[in-house]
């Protein structure tokens, strides 16, 4: 039986978004990357979207974990 997740099918996965960020960063750091100036704006938009997808996914996981075990700082008062 396959376990279902809370991630909507339309949501980009964290791994895919992280990979996209790495691809863009690698391309921009590459020698001769000045040649990519024509695609810089598109790369920045894609990187921003991928970053937001990663952030949203991490936030969702944090909320899910907090629901299961409680916030990380809840045990600090004990």
C-alpha cells in the first residue's frame, strides 16, 4: 500500500526546487557566465520561485512536525 502525503500534486517537490536552484547557481558561477546576461532576469525569476517552493515546503513540514510532537521550544520550560 502506498502512503499518501499532504503535498498537492501541483506543488513542486522540495528536491526538484532545490535542484533547480543548484542548476541556476552553477550556471551563473561558471567561467564565461557573462554570456548568460541575456537570461539573467529569467534565471532570477526561476531561482526566486524555486527558493519560495523550498521555503514553503520546509514551513509545511515544520508545521506538520509541530502538530505531531509539539513546537521545539515547548520542552524548554519543563
